[in-house]
């Protein structure tokens, strides 16, 4: 059985995407994708590589994802799916790269600094 694997990352989320020939069924952490993602926007985000390459009904997706929140996980799945599609067909790489799906979004939460209330927020200044 053919299977293509891609690892995707976004913020603190890591997703392993298994691409298998099938009918378009998506399973995320053992649950149906519609049940797993509460926001329709996130459903659209992670399916973008399939839509762009016109391969929506060609594959079943089995995804294991952990860490972060819902939006970060959707972004991680998108990244992993794009990588798995390239393993399936190298000719899809230019299309996926042009749409920005092959690039890992490196934006992370900035750390909190000492003597401050947050990463950039300061405590209120009092002159007297």
C-alpha cells in the first residue's frame, strides 16, 4: 500500500500527515475532521494544498497532531500535507511553493521579560 508521510510545524504544533490513496476522508487524532475543528476557517486552511493541486478526492488523510491551539494545528497540518504531496509527486513542488505552503511559518510567541508584565507590556510607571 502506498503511503506518503509529511511532518508539518506551526507555532508550537507538530503534525504528522499520512497520505493514502482513497476517497477524501480526513481523520485527525482518531476523530473526523469536522468534529475535531470547531471553526470552518481552519478546515479551509489545512485543505488548501489539496485544493490548489486539485487532488481533494484522490487521498485519505490520517493526521496525528499535538501541541498549540486549533489554528496552529491547522497550519501545521497544511505544512505537513504539502510536504507529503511533494513526496507523492515532485512536479507539485513549484505550485505548492508559489502558494507558500512549503515554507514553515517561523512566527512564535515572544517570551516574557523580567521586570515587565508581558513580552512587551510594562508595569504602570509612577513618578511619585
